[in-house]
């Protein structure tokens, strides 16, 4: 019955990290509402599942630490321990340590983590002091009273007297037990759960058979249920409790208990006679009157495979465009018809692959409540943190990149945006500040916003710091727009001394945020109101792989403009150009737009400027600019290829693409061009 544990290690690590993330979120909720039984139950369930998983995989440090943590959680649940700040901090520290152990397991570096100080603190919290896995009789008394801990780290049920526990009663008589284990309908890897069940049962008895056979179970040739027969001295309650700690086990049913139980079919045997119709003769879906089986709904896929699939789709799109170029040169109806069908299928395939890569922003958002809570506590501030739009989806590649920028924005909001409770009261505001992290769809972009109701950015102090830094001259006006403020605040190294002098301090890390967002083809926008608060919005493209673009030609060269930034195109004549403050502008439907000549921006020779020429009107909030080009070539789907690291420093370009003709065209980075 032995299986190799190592093959399930990656699954264990993924699930352990998910449980730790859920525990961190639930602990933040518990701190807000200490007596909430639902939150406590959720925390206890996650910790118990993590302990069961760790014990099954043989990770003793994790098992021991989660076991001690459970004792404290049990005290909180029963009311014996108060959810004080010290206890919550201790549990958060425990979660951090659990995360470090899981990380060490994932790294396979052999790095050891010292858990003893935290284990000792947990024991002191519930009045313990005994080593783990020993039974201690409960003390009646005040907060911190000790509950019994059970051998093999199992948890006793509420209201069960110590003398009823296995550790305190003589071993029972051996008997045969036949039980049926049912897995969740959406269980991802059934063979893993089977392995965990058999490993648990092999510790408490001798397994004598299974239905289906072990080979079929390993190959997942069953629906949700399977039967196991074993000889054991354990009670039914103890066996059920053991197995229900395994994730995705939904039910354990005892089919027969006794000394003369007909054994379940052994591997390789066939069943004949009356026993063939026994209740344990098959899975629950073999019996009449039961609905059709529900198949596995999801499967874990390695990220590298998704990346390779995306690359192959990109090549397919390039070749499709090439075929369309060739077909346009020949008038062959059959070729055009076949190509049209191929184009539709390619588009559908591309759409499905793109959807497969999309991940809810919740995966990144989930790590921030804990961070905001810890930072607010260290700064002596009271903050309500809310999140919205967590189901909005982004390409996994972009999602991986925005974690650090979001962390910078949230740190700034806590550290410099929200004022102290005393300052807020003096200004007539509630003591508790609020920070909102929200995601929403905005045309072909996703906007991720960090909003606080703090003191706002003081433009006068920013202006004074900018003068000292030589970024603006003293003669320039003192009234700065939000756009100008953002430009100054995101200047690399902009006066970090402003923290000391009491200025808002918004510049710390903002240059990193802006450069990262723009490297992703997005833009950073700021809105602030002194005394009212500030909003930073990161506008990001939905995907980085394949986009719609407008192809334009300048001086014989083809360039691609991402369609997400294009609002319209127009044709103007040279006599319509006007000058405002030595800047060329055009009037389009009663709106004055700055005119940017693309040839001039790219350092190419310009035409004499006579006659008419097309312009592409691009919108990068809050600015709208008309870009003059020589020719519009039309809209096309393009595959983005990143520039080499030696070329990444060149402003104005966001990558390159291969056209249907085989030529390479540069993709323009509009935000950096017009800034």
C-alpha cells in the first residue's frame, strides 16, 4: 500500500499557502470582532486541516506548531482565553513562523526554523507547559485554563470527559471495521486523498482490503466513494475524527463493525454469491436511484506550460496574419474561405488561452489586510481597510508584477496619508481612518486604486522641496496640478528628507511604482485634495501577450499604437494648426489638443508640414493628445515581444512585434511619449 510522499509535496505546499492566507485574513477579522464564532470556527478548521496535512506528509515541525496553536484557538472558542491584543499578536507570529517553515520546505535548502520560543509562548497562553503529544488533565480556573491534548495530536470534542479518551483507557479488543470514505464533489486530485486516508489508517490498524482495488484507486478509477476494511482497536469516533481532518474528505460512513465482518474484496479477488450485493460492493454511484457522477471540475497546471502555450498561440497569430497577407495577393475563393475559418478558430483558441491565464486580483489583494493591520499598529494609527472588485481578473504575468507597487502605495497611505487619531480628532474627523483598495474594469484596462481619507498631498510643501532639489525654479507658479504634483513625487530620489520635515512623504517609493506600471504598458494617475484624502490609480492592460493595435507609418517605418489608448483618428490640414505658449495645438470639436509630431519625437526627419495629414488622438488620463503621423495602416492583432534588457531603458517603446510581412515593428509606449 506504500506510496511515495514526495510526489505530493508541490500540492501540499500550494494548499498550505492557501490555508495560511485564509488564516491571516480570518485573524484580521477576528481582531475586529473578537467574539465572532463563525470566524473562530473558520480559523480552527483551517488550522486543523493544516495540521492533518502536515502529519500525513511527515512534516513534524508544522504538525507540532499547529497542534499548540490549536490549543490556544480552542481556548478562544470556549471563552477560556480572551482575544486580547497580545494573544492576536502571538497567533500572527505563529502564522508567520508557519509560513517560514512552508517556505523552507519549498526551497529544499535544509534551512531550519526555530519554533521553540513561539511554542513556549503558546503553551503559556493556554496555561500549558507539557511537551506536545502528551495528555494533560484540564485545570478549572481563570483565563488560560489548560485543555487536554491528545496522543497523535488529535483534538477532543467539546464536553468529552478525559477518562473517555483513548490515551486514558486500556487498548480495546481488535476487531474488523469496514468503512466508506466519500470525497468532495470538486476534489482536484483524488489519488492524493486516497493516499492520505490509507496512511492515516495504517497508523491505527492493519488494512485488509479495499473496494475498488488499490491500483484502481491510484488511477482514480472511482467516483467519490471507496471502501476500506481494516483490523483495529480504535473506536469509530476516533477513526472518523482522524479521517475528517484530511482536506476534501466530506464524509466517513461505517458499513460494519464487529469481529466477524465479511471482508471487503481484496486486490485481485472477485466476489461471488450473496455477498456480491452487499452495501460495500461498489461506490455509491453503482447503486440504482443515485444521480450520475460529477466529474473533476478543475485541474492544476504548471505555469510554465501556460507560458509555452501562450508563446505557441503568439506564433500561430503571426502565421495567420502572414497567410492573410498572402491570400490578399491572390484571388482564390477556396483559399479565402478556408483562411476565414482558420482565422475564426485561431481567434477562439486564443480567447480560451487568454481566459486560462486570467487570475482574480483577489490572489494579490489577500495578502494586504495583514500588512495594513501590522503597519497601522506599529505607527499607532487606527485604520479601517476595505477591498472591492476582488473578482476582477488580470493576466497572471501582470498580477505577479503589481504586488510590489501596491505594497508601496498602501504603505504610503498608512504611513503618510492617514494622520494620527489625535490629529484627525483635532480636524473634526473620526479617529479611525479608512483606506480602500479597489479594482474595476475601465475599457481595455483594469484600474486598481488605493484611496485614503487622510491629509492629502500638500502642494506648497512639495513645491518648496522641488525648488530645493532644483526641479522647478522659484519664479515658476506655486499652484501645481495633480499631474504636476505626481510628476514631482515620482522623480527618482525626490527629497526623501520630506519625511523628517513633516511633509506628506508621498514620494517614497513612488518612482518605483510609476516605472513598474509604465513598463507594463499602464499609467499611474493621482487625485488629491488637501485635508480630504488622496487616490492613486494604476491603469493596467488586461494582458501583456496579444493586443489590438493601430498600425501607423512615419518616414517609411511602421509603428504600433496599443488600441486601448486610442480614442479616435482624424485628418487635419496644416493651416488648422495654432500655437499656444509655443506649443502646436489643433482644435477638434471645440476641444484644444496639444499636437505631438511622432517623427520629431523619434528623431526622424520631418516633412515640410504642408497639406493634410492624419492624427491619432490618444487619451492617457487626464491628458488627451493628438499624434501626427504620415499614414494610417489600419487595426491589427499583434503579439508583443519584450525588448532586450539593453534596450529597455529607451523611453517611448513598449516592445516589438512581427508583422504579417515578416517585418519587425516597434510598439509605442504612449504614456512615456506624452509625459
